[in-house]
């Protein structure tokens, strides 16, 4: 069987089509917000929130919930709102708060899973959740519809409030001074970020989510300078790397999450070189 | 002059809003079209023999990641895959249940990081004895048909093996 014949054969399996569809949508949404997060110096918020999601998944598993999504999403949204709204008057600053919540949730989550094991292969399930080795290839049609609906919502909100998000990203104080409700848009950003994190766990696992958010934005910034061009380039890079990562993974048998991150690192390297060449 | 500026600003805002609505509608249409393609695409199943001329899903020819996901999809909807023929390679493990007075036979397939094995129950066709099965931990290749049986009021799924090859 040639590579093309094998690819066509693999695409006859519905789980491959589901994985590609959801993978592309998640990559698109995460890259849209990635630029904002990198510029607001909140790159690690994804890592913090994903560990909160891991802790919630642990609680849901211990409680034997059939579908943990409806517990993970609200808890992650609440955590995101609390983290991003602490602001300058907070007793614990942004990065310290993220670190505290991140490691706390990860530690407590793993402790709960060990105290109340609900599966024969605990280490394997934890590994799959942390690194997203095959989660994206085990989605049901319901999962696909849910991801598609949430991705459409995230994209629509980003497009509708693009100018406000732009203002809040670059100068929050000035935006508030001009009468725009900066706190409201920060709240919207917090909710969108949480939704994207919960979706992205399926693609790359909880530990590698930051890569999905950071690398496309940083790659685009090597070459482009305006907010719009960086955002558009970031989306293209993220989608291409996600699709490439999934394809390489199913062909070579590598874990999906790590392969996508490796593709993004490769993309960053290429854009770094292009940036050096174009600036000469 | 001020009213002229205001009117121009209002028009620009209207134009921007119309553009946004158009973009959002286009995105929604694209996503809806993609969803329809997914739903209407052929799926391999009992009647869909798109894999090979011999109608065998050959996990030995797939990557470990793909095989893991394919097996997972079978066990997500086991009733829909009864009669499906597969070929798989893995490690053989027997299990003796004293309460039932019989052996159960399993083949273990590991995924890429080796953390999430798939354990499939199988039985040799006919009336095999324990000696007809390979030694424990042997690397084996089986070709079998997905089937089910009832035991103590529960339905269990297994592979009725037509052909078993011991690799080592």
C-alpha cells in the first residue's frame, strides 16, 4: 500500500475524520487567543487552567461521572475568571496565583485518583490525560458536535469583539479611560480561554496545552508586526501544525499531543529563520 | 461639520458590523458543511468493506496509535461490529477463573507510549484444550471474527480466532 492509499484508507475510519475536524477547530480557536495571551504576558495561564481541569477530571473520575465535561467546563471557567480578574490590587500576583493553582490542582488531582481509583490502569489513564497520546482519536460524534459548537461560539465572539479585544490587549488602562468596559471584555476573554483549554485537553493533553497557545503566536511574531497579520498567520500555523501532527502520529504510531508540539516547534524554527532573513 | 463626521462614523460602524456578520455566517456555513461531510461519509462497519479485498481489518499493518484507536472504536459500539474480521499481533495472556472452572485467553496490544494497552479476549474455534494455546507472554498473531457470548446474565465480546500464529 502506498502512503496515499494508506492515507485514503485511514480516512475511511470515522474516528480519523473526527480527530482531524476537532483538531483543526481547536487549533484555530487556541491560536486566536494565543496572540492576546502572549502580549498580555499570560502565556502560562493555559498551563494553570489545564491543571485545574486535570484536578476536576480526577474528582469526576473518583465520583464515577459518565461525562466529566459538564463539571470540568464550569470549574475551569470559574478558575479562569478568578485568575484573570485578580488584577493589580490582588494580594497574590498573577504569575504566583497561576503557579499556586496549577501545582495545587495537579497534586490534589493525582492524590484523589490514587485514593479513589476507578480504573484498572491508573498510570495509563493519567498519562493519556496529561499528554493526550490518543484522546483525540477516541472522540464520539457527540463530542465532535460539542467541540464544533463551542469552537463556532469562540470564533464568533472573537470576531464580534475583535476591536475591543485588541484595545484591552495593548492598553487596558487607556481602554477603560475611554469608557470601554475593560473588565467586561477581560471577563469574556477569561471565559473563552477556559472553553479553549477544556477543548484542547482532548488534543494535546493537560501538560502540553501551553504549546498550542504560545507557539503559533510566537512563530507569527517572528515575521509579522501588526495584530491582525500576526493573528491570521498564527491561525494558519496552528491549523497546519495540528493537521500535520495528527497525520504523522497516525502514520508513525507516535503520541498525538507530542507530535503536534514537535510540529509547532519545527514551525517556530522555520519562522525564526524567515524572520532573520527578511530583516537583513 | 460635526454632524457630517458623526454620520460618516455611524456608516463606518454599520459597514464594520455587516462585515463581521458576513464573516461569522461564512464560518458557520463552513463548519456546518464540514459537519455534514463527516456525518455522510462512509464508515467501516459490518456492511462497509472498504478495507481490503479479503474484508479483514489488519491491525498489524497499522501504526500502534491507529490500531489503538480502531480497537477503541469497535468497543465503543461492539454490537455494530459483530462479524467483523481483524488481524492483530500482541502478547498472549491466559487467565484462570477458579469460580467458573475455565481459562480465558487474551491478547494485549500496546499503544505508542506503552501506557494504554488494549486487551482483547479471544477463543480458538472448535473445542480447544489449554495445550492448544501458546505459552504465556508469547508474541502471537491472530485472525478472528468479532463475536459475543452470554455469561451470568452479561454480554461479553471476544474474537473467534480462525488462525493463530506464534511468533516466538
